C-alpha cells in the first residue's frame, strides 16, 4: 500500500500533463522525475529546485484535485516511509566525511551513487521489466541505439546480450545515421533507444522513424515526459543527478545490468551454455597475461 497511492498520483499527473500551463508542467515534471525528493523537501526547497514560486506548487496541487500542497505531498511521504530500509550501513560514510576535503567529496559521491541506484531500480517494476523482456525476446531483430556518452552503454549492452540474443544489433554502424540501419526493419523488430537530457535529435528521429515503420519501441531515459509523444511500448527511467555537474550514468547502467540478468535467466540453459562457450573460447584464444 505504501507506493500504490503515490503511483496513482504519478499516473494522474502524466495523464493531465499536456493540459497544464507551462509553469505547472515544469513543476509536474519535477514531481515525476524526483518523487523521493518531493516527499522529503519542504515546499520552499522544492520551489527553489524547480525554479518556480511556492504558489505554483499550490496551484498544481489544486489543479490535480487536492485542497492544498500538504495533501498532495502526503502520498509521496507515505511511500518513503514504506521503503525507508537503508540499503547499506552508512557508518563508514560518516567516518569518511571527517577525513578532510577529499573524504567529504568521496562521501558525497558515494551517497549520491547509492541514492541513484536505489531510485533508478525502484522505478524498474516487475511489470515494466517484463514488458522489456517480452518485447526483446520475441523480436525478429533487436536494434539498440544511442549517441554521445550513452553510446558506450549501448555498446556494452549489445556486446554482452548477443550471447543470449544473437539477433541484437548496435546502430548506427560505420558512423552513419541509425535510420539507415532501420530502413529494412519491420513490425517484427524492436528498437531499444537510450537517450537522456539533452535528448539527441538523432535518437529521437530514429524512434519516430521506427514508429512509422511499425517497430516496437523501448526507451531508457531520465524522464518519461519529453518522449511521451513517441508512445513507446515501455519506458525505464534512471536518476541522473550528480555532485560534479555532469550527468551520472550509474542509474542507466544499473537498469541495463538488471535487463541482462533477466535475459540470461529467460534464456535458461542455452544462455548459460553460450556464456560458458564464449568464456572458454576467449581463454583459449587470448590466453592469460600477467600485465
């Protein structure tokens, strides 16, 4: 029951998002992307983080049918209490923070990393994960695409998953446009796109093209709202905040690792045999080195 009411509110926000004024859309997007912070922070802190007035948050609450801000935030606070078990003992972090500036910076980085992992994986519900696995395993061809920093994650995912899904392809190939590789795809295929803010227009165009051709569409991103018009079959969202200014991809990586785990599990003994065969081949061909 802890998160059921929160999920209901989030679903209501998504349904009404396009009808909200721009300022309230900004506030609504923050609530969807940062439900835990929204449940913790006082109204002034939340307004400062979003860049809106406290009155805008009150307006959003009333627009969604709540008498006031506190009633609107209450389901998010209840969800936090229901999932308040610590993911790791933090005594070592407390000790680390007393070891000078470097220790404090490392403690902040570690706390951020654990928070990202917790919130990213918490949003990966069994329903969403099963939607991904079903589409991936039933497709004739699985195309995986990304640009910029996300491309390295897409490469890693394809490199590992090909042992379980031999029909997975990383696009674009040869530094081309991913649309080139989708030209002969059909409704029997699936496109898995990884894109986070600032959203690559190349990737977005590939998603649009895939939809026009009838492909299934799966997206891993940092917010469901900007890509909602693409009407993907399923979306997995990752936290991206960091203390160093650049986006932290740990949440995306944790989602990919979980998908790999589920795909290997789905592949059964054949998947295990493929992995073992590959490892034996690498050991035989590459040998070992002390360097």
